[in-house]
């Protein structure tokens, strides 16, 4: 019995990986059949790295190369999230229009249900990847717009207290929330400082921050997640062994602070 398989992306690693001859894809050994019509190749490389054109063949055909694709809700375009933002912004704008249309006829509770159904259901998908990008501000602007519509506030009114009252996380806080949950859920990917050295320092229980000079890596999930996790107050990190309680305490912390930027969160100092 054969299963039908579709591959969406094959990531491009440094050229040293490809110095050896590529082995043939062994789909048949696992009873998988690859459909070349729905399989694509995206080649990734940094700006500072020499570009090497790569072609991957399967049986008698080449896997077609493309510049962007959609992968379970995420629009991937090399190392930029501009395409993904461009695709979700019109949907979020329609949610703002829908909210304005029903504002006069619905209660505050119903408006909040509409927000989560039409706006929030789109915004957090894959946010740990694109939430820090410049395009994330476009999403945040639309989020503030729909919050003002819900509450009947004016265009120039501050939204910080509105987010707190509605118990809705602003886009930067939502990014922080999902990224820290990812770190706590995948703690096997990280090491603590006391695993690196035996010095009795205040940061010995913090996650070890690996050295990195490449900005693309520093903006990535693994590197930035460590920095955010270590900034958390001790009472939150103490609940890391209990995922449900950790999530509840973290969400309450972000509700109360309502961070509008990553800089606000980075400047936070936990009480001693």
C-alpha cells in the first residue's frame, strides 16, 4: 500500500553540505509516492554568502524551483515575511470593516467574540516567525484600529488601557507570549547556565545564550526565545514544570503589562 506524499519546501543549507553527492530520495522504502506536480524547491541563502544554483532530480524529472509558497497558512518567501504580511493584511482589514458594520447592533461581549473569530484567528498563526519583523507593525496598527472600533474610541486615543480592560494581548505581547511558550515546551532544545559552568551565579538557572554574530540568527526563534525567557520574573519561570499553570501565569503577566514593543519588554527588570 502506497501513501501519497507532497513536499512543499526543501531548505538550502551552506554549500559544504552539498559537496558530497546527493543521495536519491528514498520514498519507495517508506511506501511513499512523490508527486512532482505538487513538490517545489525553495533555495535559501544569506546576503553575505555566495549563491550556488542547485537542482534536485527525482527519477526522470527535476523538482521545480519557486521563489515563494504557502505552507499550512504561512506564505514563505526566502528569508522575508513580506509576502505573508501582504496576504493577511487584507483579511484583517475586512475584519475591521465587519466590526464597524455590526458595532451599533452588538454588545461588547459579542464584539469580542467577533474579534476572536475574524481577527484573532488569523493574526497569531506563525507569529513566532514573523512577529519581530517590520511588517508586524502593519498588523499591530490594524489591531489597534479594530480595538478602537470595538470600544468606540477616537483615532488618536491611546489603546494601552483598552487592551488591558478587554484582556486582549497587543501584537508584540502576543509574539512574546507564543515565543516563550515555544521555549518552555521545547526545553530539550536549550541548555541552562549551570550545565555550562559550576559557578554559583544569579543567572545559573537561566537558559544559556549561545554566541551569534549573524543578525538573521539573532532574530530567530531559538536565539530571541532564550533572551525573552531569561527576562521573565522568577515566579513565572518557577512554574515551567507545569505547562498549564506556566501559560496562565505568563498570560496574566502580559495582560497586566500590555507591552507595545519588544523594547518595553527587554527593559523590564524583574523584582529581586
